[in-house]
C-alpha cells in the first residue's frame, strides 16, 4: 500500500501534539485533497475516477460507498479522511442497516498522534446522533497495522471471510 502523498506531507516535527488539528465534515473545497488521499489509500483505483467521484459528491450527488465523509485538517490543510456509508448489511454486525467505515486514512507524517482516533470519534458521533448502535469496518487480512489501530479504537474482530465472484458472459 502506498502511504506517501505528494503535496500532503507536512513536516513531522510540526506534530508536537494535536493543537492545530481538527476534524470536520467534508467541504467542497476539500475535493482535490480528498481525492488525492483516497488515491493514496487505494492505489489500484483510477485517480481520474476518484477525482470525478469527489467532485460529484461535493456537488451533491450520492455515492454508493459514501454517506458522509470527514476530513482531518491541520490549520485547514487536509491530513486525513474517513468515509462512512450506511450498509444494508455488514458481516459481523448485528444491526441492519449499519454505518460502515469504507475508508480511513491519515498521511504518514501525521500518524500515531490521535488523528485516526479523532476521525473514528466523528464517525461515532454522527452514528450515535442517528441512533445507530454499532459501526462496522473491515481491513485486508495482511494489514496488521490497521487491525491493531482498529482494535485500539475499540473495534473487535468478528469474522474473516473469502470473497468470490463468477463473471457472467
Ligand atoms: C490506520 C490509520 C488511519 C490510523 O491513523 P493514526 O492517526 O495513526 O491513528 P491514531 O494515532 O489515532 O491511533 C489510534 C490508536 O491506534 C493505535 N495505532 C495506530 N497505528 C498503529 C499501528 N500501526 N500499530 C499498532 N497500533 C496502532 C494507536 O497507538 C492508538 O491507540 P492508543 O491511543 O491506545 O495508543 C493510519 O495508520 C493509516 O492511514 N494507515 C494507512 C492506511 C490504512 O491502513 N487504513 C486503514 C484501512 S482499513
């Protein structure tokens, strides 16, 4: 997974603590930064498609994988995001529909300082305010760092699954 993000890498020494960092809902002005961070999280995706998706979402279009997005900013400079959808069903969750974390990313120079946790907290507050009882998430089976970060933020592992498909000609 690519973790560096040209144009979004503030100097590490700036992050003495979280004083200048906050989390807010995505705004139209975040479109380019959000698309770039999503491209860094999903390098296999087409960057142009991600930018078009971001532009459409901030213009008010709906996306199947994003109900609400949160941006972590340092003095209004984007340094992380969390995409939350509301899935009809999610493996390992008891309730339906259920909020689900579709993307969670912090630029490498700002990791380990509580930014990811602040994004999770924003997703929790959004979900609690809408009377949801739980939040689902997933991670690749090899992504031990992500698993541990999830667990440190209060998530418990529920299932390991194998996805399959059969293409129909
Ligand atoms: C996962 C990610 C979003 C976490 O963001 P972050 O800002 O570093 O997280 P925080 O600093 O808020 O840490 C939250 C908790 O997780 C723990 N944690 C974070 N990264 C960890 C790691 N690599 N290993 C173990 N624990 C970790 C922290 O110690 C903290 O727990 P604590 O407060 O009890 O010490 C970030 O590391 C990232 O963007 N990773 C690459 C992309 C990715 O894998 N995203 C998840 C895809 S499902």
